[in-house]
C-alpha cells in the first residue's frame, strides 16, 4: 500500500508541475504580446503626426482654403525645403 500512496503523490505533483509550466508559458506570452503592442503604439505615435504638406492638403480638401492660397503655401513649403 505504501507504493500506491507514493505513486499517487508523485502523479499529483507531476500534474501540478505541468499546470505551473503552462501558466508560466501563458504569462510569458502575454508579457511579450503586451510589450510588442506597446512598441507598436510608440512607433505609431511618432508617425501619426501629419506633415505640413498633408495638413495643407487636408485644409484644401475641406474647403478651408482656396486653390490660390493652397498653391501659394505649397510653393512656400517647397521653397524652404530646396536650398
């Protein structure tokens, strides 16, 4: 009978080990996914700011400025870029 008792305790400990290992893998996976999401969001944050030309195009498309004003401001932007 002593052998059966030890076998049962060993078998139970075996399942506890695998459950803990599974929990560890799930936790590591979630940490890595969250880190990747944070990195992606930080990169998007840097790229989400529109350029001056994009803002100008948007204002023209929305009708906030007319074509002459758009062309004048666009020429001014390109003049600053070209030495």
